[in-house]
């Protein structure tokens, strides 16, 4: 509620008008450095000689994290103009991004099978 109270205190000089509408809430979440998902991401990025880049931000992963479901946002390319009509992505890095994603998923699958050997997996 403190945020809403601060918004009410905002003022602009006439003839300007200011209106604020809260359209949603995403509680912040965080993975610990030893979370299996984060470790798998960091291993894949290191193997592909990609920079270890951890940032905070507003992402859909926060909804899962709020429910104690491990989640993170993972970039698979570069771009600019995010969330604007001029948004663009670079196509060339997508192959490396897909390789990164595949490595992470295989890492998690193998880790899960090692932890619970009675599980069976077929990888095609």
C-alpha cells in the first residue's frame, strides 16, 4: 500500500494531468546460487563460452517463483527496442541460443535420472 500512497502524492504543473493505473502485480522471486536450474544454466553458458550474466527484473518467472517453483528468464538471442513497435531480434545468435537451451534441458534431465534412477527417459 505504501507504493499507492506515494503515487497519490505525485503532482504535475497545470495544464498537465497525471494518471496512474496499476494493471498487475508480480511478486519478486529469487533462485539461490545453488539451485539446480541455475547451476545447469551456468554450466551450459560456460561450456559455450557465454558470459555469466545474472540480472534481476520483472519477468513471468516471478509468478512461478512466488509459488516456490524454480524458474528464470533465459535469453537465446540479442535484440533492441524491447516491448515497442520497433522491437527487433538478431537471427544469427538463435542457433547458439537453441544449443544453450538444449544443453540445459539435457543437463536437468540427466541430473533428475541420476537422482531417481528408477525414472526412464528416451531422448530422440
